[in-house]
């Protein structure tokens, strides 16, 4: 499916019906990565799951976009165009940074936030990249050319995480417009506002995340007064693939809090 938002074309996949949930993937991939992770943990009924390709990735274009705040504006307009009212908004990595911008600039469009390994304005105190687990059969189903990318992303290296990487991460890496992303990322800073977002929020970080770490993530609690924060040991930036069962429990609690909040309102 696709929608034209101003000059840009947004490609997306939609599944199910019910309360709308929009999930934003990270940089350098497409919707398939976050789709695989969320479909594995969200209940199969009661939720309309929407997975857009972010601009310059997958099949979405970057026409008219010059910075990350432009991307945030586009996402706000995209959500509004769905005609479903406010949405539950999920973001992984770069997608979480954009989700924070949408919640700050268009709070009327967001019921609640789930921020998974969120990129922030800057990353400090980032741990070294180190292996937590490496099974002997971890590379059996990967092509030799895929080993380096798998090693760079995952700290838990098993046959299961290798399949996740091969099937849901690698395909999107071939559809990145590097020049367009370079132009947008040159205007990196997103206006996340100084006021707090009051909706139910989930923040999850990996203690072994060598991309964004967890120290900056903990500081986000001041911006989100109704947030649950989990810092998970022995996982990295690929947390949603490395500990899906734990993420499912945290996600379920967030959905329960959203349901309770909506019934109170």
C-alpha cells in the first residue's frame, strides 16, 4: 500500500483491524524488520498494525524532505491520513527518535509510545561491542557475505537470530537511498520539545547495546512521567530479536496500561 504525503510517497504494510498501532523501523533497513518483531509479540486480534517504510528506505521516497524534522512532519501527516484517530506509536532505534518527535509535535495523534533501543540526540557512555552468546551453528543458514553484518548487529548469535537477520534485516539493506539519508541526517536534531508526554510509555534498552547504550535512555524518564523503563542484560541493539519473549511481556503490560487509560478517558 502507499500514500502520497505532500511530495513524498510512503509505502506501508497493514495487518489486522482494531486499535491502530504504527511501528517505525530503524535506519538502514525497511519495515520488514520491525514488522517481524511486532507481529511476534502483539496479539493477533484487536489491533490494526501499520508498518511504513521510512523515507529513503524500502519503497518510500524523500521528495521535499531536507532534515529529520521534515520526516517527523511527514509521519504526523501520514498518521492523520489513516483516518483512525490517535495511534499507539512504536519505534526502534532511529524510528524511536522520530516517534518521540511525533509525540512532541503532534500529541493529539499519539495514544502511547513504545521506544525500543531509542537513538537520542547524542549517545554517551556506549559499551564496547562484545559477544554474549555464539552457538556453533549460528552461521549455518547465512551466506558468507552476511556474516560480518550479523556479527556487527547481534551480540546473541544463534541459529534463530541468524534467521531473523537473514529474513527480516538483510532484504531492507539493499533498498537504502544513501544520498537521500545523508541529506536528511545532516539535519539530525528532532524537536522533541521540553514538555512531558503524558501517555503510557514503554522504554526498553539493552545493557550491551554498543550503538546507543543505556545511560541516555534512562534520562528519558524525566520526559515521560508514565513510562516503564527496562534495561535488559545480555542483549544489544537487536534486543527485539534477541529477547522476544521478554519484550512480549513488557509490550503486553504497555498494551494493558493503554487499554486502562483509554477506558478511564
